[in-house]
């Protein structure tokens, strides 16, 4: 495969067997509907993708305390090192039609969005005080911050601002996780984008959304053994304590 820089690529996170299988299926869809397009995959088992000629798989172990939602930023970082535009897509998504190859990608962030306060009040109003506190720490007016749909959005290089965006997302995501908010990363994405001066574009997102179908495998219930539950609790506390220690380097931001 030609490894020279591409105009755009897709990227996804595939941790655990179920999501690795879904990402393999997604790679197959991509090979059918956009044969020249790469899929960058952050996964705990890169070897599972060795037969996929359109996949760049790299080793990644979960850093999020409870879930890996904020770990998507590492996949974006890798994809943006390979392509000028990275389309983040959940592994449990199908590509169902040909992907347009003539899109003019705008610098910055593109996706579905709505006002963060309205979004939080609709879905998790108990979290609003944390976002109000966080906005003050970031010197932002929460009234002007968007929520960004996290299952499908696009980041295009913008003179290096994309690197600052990923940094801000990491710090914001860690703050939220240390305060028990482990999901809804679209709120952190919106805060990070606003902090660096981005507004959310919409146009090109519609064209990609039109050729995809999100299945939301996260709603599927799976049974676990006592041993697996014990392991999860152990790993949870390890990640929690590791993040607490790392946060001490910026005590004022995380703990005051």
C-alpha cells in the first residue's frame, strides 16, 4: 500500500474482541465503497488487522478510567499524522454507499452540534455544575460552547491548532473523569474546540453521514464472570489512581 500522505482517512478505536470484529467489518465496507481510503485503528491487538491492506493498526491500551471514550483523541492524533483530514467513526458503524471523493474539507472541526447547556439539560442535567466550573477554569462562557456528536466527526489540520485541540481535550477529559463523568465525550470535545477558537462546521459531515449507518453496539448487554468483574474493578482503581497522580502536576486545574 502507498503510505504517502492521504487527503483524508477514517479512524476508529477498537478495544476488546467485539469491537475488533466490528472494526474489521468496517474496514471491509471501506474497501468496497472507497478502496483508496485508509482506516487507522487504535487497538489492543494490532495483529488482528494484519490481513486488512487498507488498515493502519497501532497498539493502544485504554487510558480512560472507566471507559475509553476520551481515548479517541489518540486515534485522531495518529490519523492526522497520516492524513490531512481524519474522520473519527465508531467501530459499530457500517458504510453503506460510495464515499464522495470530491469533498473540500474545511480546517478545524466538522460535525453535528448543538448548544452544550441545552444538550446536558436534556440528557444529564445533574452534570451541569461540573461543566460550569470547568468553563470558568478555561475562561469560557458556557453559553457559547457546543456539544459535538461524538460517534462521527471530522478534524482537519489547521496550522497546528489541531494539536492544541487534542491537548485541551485530554486535559478536559481527565478533569471530567476524575469527577465521575466517564461518558458524553462530545461535551469535552466542544469545550476543547471552543478553547482554541474553533467553531463547528456542518456541511461536509452531512455527506459522510449520508453514506453510513450507526448501529450502537454499546447498548448490547454482555454477561461477565465473577473473575472478569473483579479484574475490571482492579483495573478501574489502577487507572483512577494513576490519573490522580498525573493530575497533581496541575493541582490548581484539577483539584481547586
